């Protein structure tokens, strides 16, 4: 879709470098589930068993006693810190939510959450932005908060306002821009600078070359330099951005179409193959499903990746009410289900040809300007669910379209934005609500999805992963209204008897709240797994865990056996 270009007067909140705020210190140090509270308030430690705990007065069996496996004593339960979960807003109604029951199987689904699935999509002209460098701690911290992200450079600027040159040529006069979106030349020196950032943040990169101005030789020169500079961090090249829209946007004549694209794609791909033979071509990078199959069938000399763009709420004129960018649509089960159905169409076609599927450009909506979903906590909930549901279907890479323009006057739907007066960025970066939803998903270790059965819970989605160490990660996206819904009673049946159960949580006071989303009480990525507190109500040595979850949250749990 078109790049972000509509102004908004709201300024986001600048990132805090203090990642352990006072809110985190509200947690209480308490004994684990092996403590029995007496009437006087005194806690007494008792040994825990796989079955029923031994009462304090009961004798401890000797080492030589024959103890059935079901009741064999576990190691002593350690002292733990219980997670101090935020409750519903003070004075809010408490609409009951049907209890959520989740039964997790040890059987895998066949799909996985890969490292680097979460990425940012930026304009190709942003390659010339000097803030993208290793010695800018703000941007390095932003990328590290997304795990090992993919930076994709494309957007509508690549075919209109980006001019690649490795020889210092002047930008041709037929390139046109405006004040917020100027024409920019991109050179090998820019790629060298960006590579320092990729190295510092352990990120990868995907590039889009200009197809709006037909010039295979110039595109190939860019690919050659990119392969030399980025090495294996360069994971894909795309030819043109949303070429299906070229005739209507004026980039190409009105009679230019799919056949022209395929002919030119073949020429570009052959030339690029000669200079960067091991770099796949991702395409078509379109927002029309009718272009998927022709790209899949295109006889290109290098590996291919099916990539497309997807903005679920893009009925900007509300002609399709179910796709209009409204809060009601954003927090609806219908949107969740429609997204999965749309992705499955692409996955089915790509899978039959043995191709990976990427969504190289996405976001809640590509409609210009502000709308009821802009900058809101609801977009954070959506972002986590979008990443996990996409990965569970089989999507390998996601690029959430963003802008480096200033928060003041810049695009309100961008995941990040820059500090400073309008169009005068000061080098600082602000993460908006969806960024924190992305961080919740991106900071989960890679793992294989497990089959599960869930019921109840209202508007909630559950996911389970088996990690490399054998532990189970459970994610519950509780999209019930945080201003109205009561806490949800959750019952998990795990594939093993848990000895630890830790928790991290994303919170926000309401769907519409702006700049109020937090993770573990701070505007930062989740606390590292090894430092997380224990979920309240944790049952030591049990495969059944029961606890409550506040509405409007994303909760990541990890259980070790």
C-alpha cells in the first residue's frame, strides 16, 4: 500500500533506558506452593509430591521405603517471587468472562515460531537516513527488542523517489518528491553504514530494487554491492513494490500489466543471478491475490519466496464495513479468522510449489491519517496475535510497515517514530503500542507449535510451543475489554508435571489508550526468561495449573518439568 504520508499532531512517549521501573518492584517475595498458611498467618513449608502434598504432621518416608511413582517426593520447592499482575481499572464494571480451559498436547502441529519472524518494513529512501547506524543506541535498542529482526526496505518510494548510484551520478530530473518525502540517492556508503547497524543488532535485511524506472543494470549493480556488503545478512531481493498498482498510480502506463511484469521480472532476475547467485527473489510483493500464482510459476534462475502485502482493515471509505479501520473490527473474532483464511490461501499455493511464504509488508491498516485504531493498546494485542497466528499457519517472515518520520506530524499508524519537531528528527526513537505487542512475540525463543484444545475465555487466543530445552511456552492473548471484563479464570493442562512456571505480561488500561501499553510494568521488552517471576497460583509438581488473567493483556508463560 502507499507509504505513510498523513500528518498527526500526537507525540509518542520516548523510550526509557531504565528497564526495571518501580512498578516491577511491587512484586512480593513469597514461598512456593509447598507452603501451608495457618490461621495465625504463619507459613509452614511442607514437602510437595506429584499427587497430594504430605500434611505437616505426617512422617517423611525413609529413603528405603517403597514409594509409588505417583506419590514420590519431589525436590523441595524453592522460594519464588510471584508475579504481581495488574487488576482491572479501579471502578470498572466486572462483566463475567467464561472460564478458559486449555489442554496442551505433546504432539506438534508441524509449524514453528522461527527466529527473526518479526521485522520492520521501511521505505527504500530510508537507506539514506544517517540515524541507521551502529553508534545510535536508540535504534539498536529498538531492533534488539524485536529479537533478531528483518529490516525490509521497499515501500512506494523505491519506484518513485529512490535513485541508486555507485558512481556518484546526479539524480535525474524526472524523479519527484515533496517536503516530507524527498527524492534520495542511495549509495554503497549508505549500505555500509546500515550494515554496521545490522551487525550491532544481529539483524538481517531484504531489499527492493526499482522497477518503476525500468533499468535492470542499475538494479543489478545495487544487488551486487548489497551482496558484497551484507553477505549472508541479505536474505532476499524483491523487484518492484506492489507492481499490481503501477498502472493506476501512474508509475507505469495504464496498459502495463501482469504479463509486462513477468517479462521484466525474468530479465531482472537473470541479471541479478549473475551478481548475487545465492540471494532469493521474493515476490511479487503485491496486494492482489491474482498475482501470487503467476509469480510462483515464473521460471526464474534462482530460489523464489512468495511474498505479499496484507493490511486487514483497508476499506478506508467504509464500502466494506467489516474491513473498515474501526475499533469494533480490530477487536473481533471475525478479523482474526479472516486473516487466517487469507493467509492459508497463499500458504496452500506456495507450499504446493515448495516455497516459503512471507508477508513483507503489513499493519492494522494502510488508510491515510488517523483512525480509531491508531496508536492504541488494541493494536498491541492485535500485533502479538498476528505474529503467533501467522507463524502457526506457516508464515516465515513478517514486515510491519513503519516510518522514521517524526512522531509530531508523522504517520500515526507507524510502529515507531522519531523525536523532534516536525520533519526535524533528533535521533531519538519512540516505540508506539504495536511495537510492544511485537516485542512480546519476538522475544519468545524459537520453538515448535504444539496442538491444543481450548474452550471458553471470551475473546482470547491461546498458543503453545515446545522449546529446545523441553519446556513449554504458553501464550494467552486476552482481548476481552480491559475496561469492562472481569479477570478470566484459566485452567491449563500441560503435557508434563511442572517444577517451575514463570510469567511475563503486556498490559494497558483500555482498548483506545494511547502510549499506555507496558510490558512487565515498563516501556521495554519483556524481562529475560531467567529473571521472570512465578505465575500466582502455581501448583508445584502438577500438570494442571489454575490462575486468573486480567483482560486486555498478553501473557507469556513458561513451564519446565
